[in-house]
C-alpha cells in the first residue's frame, strides 16, 4: 500500500509491514483504527471501522492479497466495515453480535443519540444514525486466549482481554514486542461503563499488558506509544479508580 490522505480515508505507513487506515469522517474518540499487518503469505486486518464508505473505493490495493480480518470486539466503530472481508475472526463471547448486529448489540444506539460522532457526513443523502443498521456478518471462525494467527514469517498471539467488552481481544507479536491493544488501553478517556464493560476486569487486563515485554503499542484510538507510556497509562488508570 501507499501512504495517502484523500480527505475521507488516510493510510499511514508505520514501518515493519504495519499500516494504519483511518476514517477521517469520524471524531478521533470514536474513530477505530484499522490496523493492517503484512506477512509473507497473507495480511491481517484488525478491526474495520464504521464502514460508511467502502475501503475498496479508497484503498483497492488492500484487497490484492489474502486477508484474515479480526474483530477486537464488536462495537460499531470497529465492525461497521467487517462485512467487506470474507474471513472474519472474533472471540466466542462476541460472535453472536456479528450474526445479529442490532444497533443495541453493536452499541451504535443510543451512543449516536448522545454524541456528535462525525466530523463530516460521508454518506450521499445524509447519514441517519437512528436508522443505521449493519448487515449480518457472521464470524467464519472464533479465536481465544493463546491462539496463534500465522501470516507467513510472522505470528500474532491472541490475548483475551476483557474490560472494555466481554470478548475483547488484543494481539501480541512476541518476535517484535508489538502489542495491538485495540480499546484495552490508549492515550485518552477509556469507555469503561458501557454495556458489557467491567472496571475490575479492565484493571486485570492492564496488569497483564503491563507485564508484557512490549516495545510498541498500537491502539485503536489516538497515537502509538512505547512501553513506558503503557506502564504510565495503566498506573494512571489504576489510581483514578482507587485501586
């Protein structure tokens, strides 16, 4: 792929075969990053954003290689575009949501009633959050703690990291220390009171992530950071919760 920014979709090259795709129409706090990890045999796509505009129209070369798509969890800003991919993996606890992605299940409603989540409207005729419905996109398989996703020359290990949602997943590449943290931790306010969230579980997840030999952390929101920042964010959250 090539770096680009066409005003709707931005593609960033983070080196080491890692790309970040962002839907610029969404505000950063609910702009779920689409992370792409290239292996020798296939590429992994972690999360799929809102999906209000087809990625094929803006990043057609993304689909030039075999893809395995993984949903870190099933909130709307992470799975809205998941149906664009044929091979879809998710944790067993959240697979039912992909099969029946009602607005309540993916939490687009009432979230979109309470938040001004779009920077601009990319939908011809106008986006109606109350009427938005995702088509079923059943998981083709499920993954759980300790499963390994082979891409050819690189391997990502699945971590079940509940707290933000019951079946939330992180991916860790032991060879590089790269941690794909999704919504488990990032440099901003964590949504820890939404349906299915658990502050005690998130504190346990943070302790697990802090114990990893992570070198770089690729979250779903805001910027990439290093292990020192990971430890700082986990400590700040623990203090804020009085734990």
